[in-house]
């Protein structure tokens, strides 16, 4: 059953997220996904991410309510749009740009852009397993990219071998970069040396 999630806009420019479901050709009224009350006088590009597996839904989103950037996630099950208590996936001033995919019926993988390194001026794309029982795995570094908007919104797609990661490289090279990594490599502290292949698409 198709679902859609997006950032709303209420009075006082509150930009929390809402989710809706397509049933028999009609969208349901949006339900609140997050209710932080984040008010921002602008149009943030940090939209939420959503993945469905049978009757289970996992959602992840960025908020900076209270001037505290963080990444959150929550599960819904039983064919409803009611989400469980959210996870604080990263509260160390992440940049956001979130993707999420299911690994199995009880595990999802959240990917996002972490805080910029003040020395290298780069930011790491990182990922973390979250489990429906309310627990989480460690945060794993994937690859370093530009923290600016020139790197676009990185994408993560599950395939038979593991995951395909894609992002836009910054100047002067430009172009779309892709890399494939296997889930068997997840036990290593850093996955950057565990990629199967990397491709540049101009």
C-alpha cells in the first residue's frame, strides 16, 4: 500500500512531518509523524525518508527544534500510521539528508550526513542499524563527501549484493559517484575499505 511522507507547514512556520496513505485511489488525511514544533522561517531541504516492508513502515527525519540538530527514526506496524516511540539516531549536530532501507523484518538501516569535520571540512556519510525492539547498533562511517549542497541528497538502494550508495561529487570533478558495499563487511569499524566497486557517472 503506497505511503507518502513530507514536511508540513502550520501556523508560526512550524515544519514538522506528516504521513498519508493511498487507499483505493484516495489519500488519507495526513497524520503527524513528528511533533517537535520546529519553527523555521524558510524552506529546509532536509526532508524525511520512508521505507515499507509488508505491513511495517520505518520513517526517519531531521529536526533542529530548539537549535539542536538531530536525526530521529520510528517504526509503525499493523497497517497503521501510528508510530512507536522515536529513536535518537544521532544528536551530535548532524547535517541530515536521510535515507532508510529495511534489512529484514526486524532491522532497518538509516543513512545520513554527519556533522562536518572542522579540520578536513568534509562530512562523513554514516549509517546505523535500528531494530524494532528499540535497540540500535553502532554508527558506521561509509565515505567522506562535501557537506555543501553541491553533494546533493545521497541515495541508498538495497540490492542482492548489499547496498548501492550514490552521491554527487563536488567541484572540480562533479558528476554522480556510486559505490557498492556488502553487508558482510558491517562488522568492520569503518566500511570505507570494504567497498566492492566504485563508479563515476559523468
